[in-house]
């Protein structure tokens, strides 16, 4: 995802969450150079953002969503999807789990990461762990954090080639 789309997405999310009307948000974003179409919709607390610009399409579901069927990183059962962002082969999934699941989720990804050998970079502390892997033309970054009342999981899949 380009920096432009990341910044644009952040601005859009801030505007939506600050209760700016959907039609106003769409007009502001569509007035940006290179943006061909932008849609915002809300249904029962889930916000769906879809952007088409000269670089491709970006979609984001905030407050829910489904993990793409072809998502290349396994995801443990039992979590709640908080956000799914897709942009031309680059994807991000954010989930939460009950606070007692930190050790089992950390072990799940430690096991997953063992097959990547020298392309694996890890970090671990008492309340957080991350794994970064390069595999062919993709890079995967998985972060698990014990956030007190819940466990946060964030997975990024980025095309490198």
C-alpha cells in the first residue's frame, strides 16, 4: 500500500469515526487528485470504505469483516475481526482475543514461523511478540500483544517484488 493510500485511509477513518457525514466524506476524498471513486457505508457499527484511484483499489472494513479466503497467514480460531484492509495484494487483518489467550496465540505463531529459517526475524517480550518473514515476493508481519483486557493480533501481508 502506498504512503498516499495509508495517509488517505487514516484521514478517512478519522473523519468517519468523528461522525462526519458519509456524503461529505466521499466528496472530500473524491476531490483529491487521482481518486476516481470513494464510497463509505455503515451497517450496525461496521464501516466499509472503498477507494478506487490511479494506483488501484483499496477496501477496508472497520469494526468487523471477513478474513479473505486466500489469506496466506493462518489465523487462530476464537478471535473477533476488528479490521480487514486489502489493496492490490497487500492485506492487513486486525483481531482481538480474550485476555487469557496470549500464550496460546504466541505459541501458535512461534510454531508457524519455524519453517521460514533465515528469512525470519523475531521479537518477544512479556506482553508482546512479533515475527517478520520474507517468502518469495511477499513479506509477512505478525504482531501479538497482551493489551490487558484483550489480546491484539495484527497481520500485514505486503508484496515486496
